[in-house]
């Protein structure tokens, strides 16, 4: 019985960071980071629309994870 909760936790963690996970970007030519939360403080200074893309798309665009979410 104790293996199921452990397995579930490990499975949930790995799923949450797959390339199909949606992330948020500041839609500007100078935005360099992606964010797991639309409320991340790294997005506060964004003056352009905040868009949602997949993690794989963000990485294709050369984005890296926000330092506040690392």
C-alpha cells in the first residue's frame, strides 16, 4: 500500500514538466524567459500581451526559465 502514494507523487511531478506543459511569455521581442504562472513576478514589467504556449515552443524560441521559478 505505501508504494502507490510514492508512485503517484513521482508520476505527477514528471508530468508537470513535460514539453506539453503550458507556460507564459511576455509577447515582446526582448522577452527571454518563460513562466509557469501567469502571476509570476517576472511578468509584472511586461507591457505587451502575455501569451500561453507549450514548454517545447518556448524552448524552440530560445526562452529559459524565469529566475523566480527556478
